[in-house]
C-alpha cells in the first residue's frame, strides 16, 4: 500500500524526490503484488471447488482476510479483534463486487462439504502468513533495512 508499505524505509514522504518515490513504490509492489496474486489464487480455487452461499462468502472470506492480514496485530493486541467488523469492510471493498459479477458463472458441481468454511478461513490465513514470511525473508536476504 502506498500509504503503508511493507517496510518503513519505503515510506513516501513530503519533499522526497519523485524518482525516490517511484523507486520506493516499485520495490513495495515487487514484494507485495505476487503475494496478493497468490492470495486471490487461493480464493479463486476455493470458490471454484466449494459452493459458498452469498452471505457465507461475504462473512467468511472477509473474516479470513482480516485475520490473515492483521495476524501480528491481533496476536499482540487481541482486544483489537473487537474492531474486526471494521477491518472486514475493507475486504468487502476489494472482494464483493468481483464476486457478485462472477458468482453465477462458477461451476455448478462444486462441493457443499461441511469443511468448506473452516477450510476457507484456515487456507486464507495461512496464505497471508506464508506470503508475509516470504516478504520478510526476501527483504532480509536482499538487505532492505527497515
């Protein structure tokens, strides 16, 4: 995110030269964009494999993304989980309109397994954890200081 890059050293500040801003934003995108492609690939696989009702999708996928993206925050300050509905709204803004567009085009023969909801939460949270670990690991290997 341009407003909050994965490394503080990539923050764009007032008065910074334009080339430095472009450099910082480009580095942030190089690290985060593949992770978001990975996250949305997992979501795509889940919605093509399992039949989720509209409200199941709206609640469970936003909850999973909020928990996954905020995992470190919620581990260090569990009381912030009280505000998770607000965080979920951010993921509705990203996911809901595209889902409503493709919902009727999803395969009809999807599974209605009773495991589909916990599997969605677990898969998405783990995807965020793995993606975050890769970003942190690569930034250390490539010596991007924070």
